[in-house]
C-alpha cells in the first residue's frame, strides 16, 4: 500500500504500509537518510535506497512528511499516525537509528 495525501496547505505527505515502500526505491532522493519501517521482504532495497530502518514497538515510523508501517496488521495505528501528522500533532521521537530492525 502506498499513498500520497495533499493537505489544505498543499504540502505532500507520503505514506506506505508493508512492502509499499518498495515503490519509492527507484527515487533514492525520497528515502535517503529518512527513518522508516517496512516489511522484511523489501528491507534490502529500502536500505540500498538510503533509508534508515528504525525499530519501533508500534511498527509505525513517522519522519516528517513520511509515514511508514511494517505490515497491514498495523493499519489502524498507521491511519492514526497519518492523522496526527496531518493535524500537526505528531511529535518526533528520538530513537535508535540501527538499520537492523
């Protein structure tokens, strides 16, 4: 699953769930240095694109305008995270930037 949302301020939000992050790998400029989580099936490609796989107990990672989720089992938490980012209620968490999730 992958999607883009335009907010009233016309700023783009990128959201991907499970292996949907793979669709961004041909554009490393969208992923380079970004904290993400994704399904292990696409992790190697995501890391090769320059993303930083970040472990998260919630299996949801928000990095600015990019919200990623580990699998479709976290769809409700994923939707809540998107709503927080769009509404401006998202608080960046400092966390482990280890690339081994």
